[in-house]
C-alpha cells in the first residue's frame, strides 16, 4: 500500500500513498461512529467501522489508485472498474489461508449487516479527499481549489449530522500549520 500513490493527475505539495490515506480514513470513520453514538443517539460499533475502513482500498494493491475523474467518467467505466475491484477482492481473498477466509471475506465484500458501518467509511473517505484539498490549498497549491469546492459540496450532500459536526468542528484545523495548532 505504501507504494501506491494517490492524486496521480495532480501535483501535490504533500504526496500521499494509500497506506497513509487508509489510516486517516479509519481514524475519521471511527470518529464519525463515536460522534453518531455520543451526539446523535446511534449504536454503531466504532471499532468495526475503523476495521472496515482499514480494508476499504485493499483492492488498490492490485489495481493501483485510479483517479476519480477517470473512475467516474461515465457509467460504463464505473461499472467496469467495479468489476475490476471485485476481481481484485476475489484474488486477495484467495491469498488468505482457507481457515481464515471467513474472517476476511466480510472485510472485502460488504454485507447487509455492515451497511451502516460502510456508510460511515464512505463518508470518511469523502471527508479525507476534502481535507487533502484543504491542506494543499493552505500550502499554496492552487491546483486543488476547484477540487476543494467540489468535494465540499459532495461532503455536504452526504446529509449526515455526524459528518456536518466533524467538518465544522475539525475541518478548519486542517488548514493550519503545526505551530498554528497550538
């Protein structure tokens, strides 16, 4: 995962690989679950949400990170990419010893029982893309200005109170330098 670079079509001030991205998604997904539980009456396993997030881009070790503008260019490409991801997940699962496959299958193939967790993982993934844009623009990289606006709109459309809370509470800090955080 550490060798798969993200944001392949854009210049980045702070390069990011999918391993780094995955950890950030897991931490934010965990936070979203905690926020839902503590502030909005939810009963979501924050730990399960975090573990699923750790595997959300596992297929990219085989496929690489296809940039979103390519992945979502049209419905045919999106469907084809979904098939490629499915095949990659099958390949990864086949690499796991048979006695352990039952434990890893639900991490690679979403189940109805984990639907609420996956909703938070997908929200965290979108938030991470938005936060990356905030950081890049704050560092003077104007190549991310348009993406920042588009991703903020996408995050706002998620219409989840825990997402709104996270973005409003923690989002501004992603524009700050380490010295400014103190």
